[in-house]
């Protein structure tokens, strides 16, 4: 490794500047672009891809089953469909920019679409030439890990007493149905009931998410392993669309929808398997990644202790070099007024405001989001003078620890909930960013990684809850990761085009988007076609909840006003022994309603009547 402090200071790219010539990365990609097979080292005969997108269908298995009412549950399987819409739109736009999108794509008949869909039902194994963009490929990952038998997971979430937290987590999920039956909740008392939930298959989602992140790390690092002196032989950048998120989870403290820390585990995997010694984690979620920062602090503390011991007690002659842990920079741009700091708890606010560089072996930078009055104010003042400081601090960390090198890896904890289209209830303090932030920050991060880390960037989905925030953010972010290989137009994600996108991809009956509309612009038709491949697997309908108990609470008296009186009158109240149907989860990626479940007790004396409301006017009326 060589120190290049003078020449390698990161320079933020001028906005709207783009190179009209795509990167010379070869001809369009061959077949089998969407595949469930593990990533093999690319052969020299295969044209390289620049960005690889990872999907993991096991992540749809994490569902809220405690109640039928999911109105307060924002971390839901539908989030991934919104992300996939954004990914499909980004690919379609990039194909259009590369000249790979034919005008005839807008004139596909319904019959042709149906035939194509039937022919590509088995997307898990192969998809002949689905993606035409030279700079993107998509993999449907089947990678998974065992929480109790994975070195990287244990490195982050194990402890000196063994795998206590990991075993407890698996037990919570395994026993979730029984605990809901007995206690009304699957989570231990004292944990936020809406922030944390589990079902028996949640472990599949958690392990699959980790597996996809580690697979992305392997692929990105392998891209320059064969011959570092030549152009990359595979994707140097990856985006991993998984859930549940991870950056609020500490070593043994689940929080804020997070049960394991996906990015921290990815960093540990890069260190343990590939010898990565210096890691940069850039967190752009609306909320402070308190769990990631806590884990990074512990790892840096241990590495610093090892360094001091090595300096104070030199090793014996001819002794092998002592192993040392990684050094990690954690930088976050977040809203200090939102979770986990919203209640003003001192420890959380202090942690989310920490800035320390080198002392005690720590490298932490926290920047607070501010409101902006205009696009000019955001870019010329906030981004240029404050938010870009994150990358400058990261460059100082690497310059001070050896400069650019093969032992450097960059991660983005990529939440889209700071976006301008997030729910007002989630972004209550108006500390937002324009959608183009996700494009520009990705561009600048890739420039940074090209200088310091041989281009190695792995971006992992964190938060984002509004469908529009997720789809627009994902679209802009992927275009940023592609970098200067294509000319990107930021109008692609303006409000007018987002509304068109939502109409074109609205889930119809059986969850399929609208197709075969000759009036759609070519990029919208292409987006709809791509989405039909990316969004094949959906959350299965929740089975009949025979195990759910009848609630011990009596229904509240319903009152209505009498026609001629202002005094409410009681309509009815169930008797003491009246049977109340158990709640049923409705978590599903389709827009169709969940079918009603059968009564829990087949021997009950009487079934509740089924009520059907007619909205048409009575016959004989105008």
C-alpha cells in the first residue's frame, strides 16, 4: 500500500456533469442474467458487468402475524416490491440511454406479453437475455447462512459466553406462534411491540439477507482479484435489496425493525474471508445507525488494544506476524430529532453527535440533516459544505492508515426514508433530501472508492417506507452506482414521471402490473416487463390462524345517535361467552384482500354471520 494523501483527496463531482461516452465494458451481457446460481468468478470470455443487483426472496418471509391489523406496521414485505419498481425503472432508463431500448417495445400485444410471461415462469433458474443494459446485471440470490455457524455473524453478534443472543433470537422466532397464543406477543416484555416483530419464517429472511450481502462482498472483491493491473473482470459495485434492515441492531440489542446488523456482518465477512483490514461504512438513512456505530466502536477498540500490545511487547524473532482486527470508519448523515434520538435520551443524542478521528483508535463522523429552502440551498450550501464532509473525513481516515490499497472496502447503509417522498409521519421534522441526493451521493462514493478501494462498493438497503420514496430513491441510487457509464437525466425521477411509473406498475388482480398498453412510453412498458420478472415471488397468504386465542377483552360498546335525540344509544354488546374470531395477518405483496379464515373452533355452536355491504343504490331509485 502506498500513501497518496496529496493526490487522493476526494473531490465531489460537479452536479449534472456526465460523460457522454459509456465506459468501454464490452458488448451487451449474455444470457442467464437473472439467476439463482451462486456467483462464479467471471471468465475472460464474458463481458464484464459494472453493477450487480442482488434480490433475495426469502426476505419476503418476515411477516407481522400478531394481529390482522397491520396499519401501524411500516416495515413490511411490500417495501421490496416498491424497490423493485425503482430498480426496473432504472434499468429501463439506462437501456434507453444506451440505445438498447427499441421503440417497438411499446407496442407489445397482450397475447405476446402473456406468452413471454408463461415462458419465463422459471426465473429462479435462468432468464434468456432479460437485461440489455451493458452496465447492470441482476441476481436472484439463494445464498443463506446459519446464524449459529457463521464466523462473520459470530464476530459481530457473538459474545464471550457463547452465542446467547443468536440462540435467543432463533428461539423467539421458533416460538412466536405459541407466545402470541399464550401472552399476546412473540416479543419479550419491554421491547417496542410495533418496532420489533417475528414469525417462524423470519429466521429464513434474516439468514437470507446476510447470505445475499456476503455473496455481494465475494463478487465485488473477486472482480479485481484475478489481475489487479487490468480493468475489473466483474461487477465492482453491488446493491443488495434485502429486509429486515440492520443498522439499529447492536451486538445483542435488536431495535428499530433490526435483528442483526447486515452491513457490519458484511464488513466482518470481508475481513475474515478476504483480508480486508480497512472498512468505510457510509450511512445515509434518515435515522442514526446507533447499532452499527456501537459495533464499530467495539471492533475499533479491540483493534486499538491489539495495536498497543504489539507496540509495547515486540514479537520474538522469526515469529509469525500477529493478527490484528480491522479498522472501521463509520459516518452517518441523519436527523438528530428522529428515532432513536426523538425522545431526547442523552446516550442516544450524544452517540448520534459524536465526531472523533484517530483518538483511542476510533473513526466516527456524524452529520445532522437540516431543512432546506430550495434545491440551490440544498446543493450549494448543505451538500457542498456539510454533507460531503462525510467523504472527506473518510478519505482522511484512509490517508492516515496507509492510503489507497487492496485491503479497503466501502459499504453504504442505504436508507431512502430521508427522501422527499417519505411519509410525513416518518419524516416528522422535515429534515429531508431531494431524490437526486441518492444519485449524487452514489456517484461521489464511487469516485471515492475508485481512488481508495479499487472501486469496491456494496450498498445495502436499510430504511424507506413510502412506496414512492423507495421506488424513486432506488432508481436514483442505481443510476448513481452505474456512474459515468451512461448519461443520466435527473428528470427520470421527477414527480410527473413517478406518477406515470406508479400507474404503469400498479398491481392488478393476482399482483401483476398492467401490460400491453400501447399508449405507454417505451421505458414504462419496458419497466413493466422487467418488473414481471423481478417480482415473481410474493409472500404466501397467511394460513388459517387456528392457534390464535380468543381475546379476553370485551368489544367496546358501539353507540349511535338517535334520529331525534342527541343522546347516544347502545346498539349491542357481545355476551360474556360470545366467540370473537382470531385476528389474521394480511401481509402480502398482492393488492388482493386476504381470504377470510375459518373459525378457530370447528365445534363452536354458532358462526358469526358474514356481512356483505352493497354500495349500489336500491332498485327503483335514481
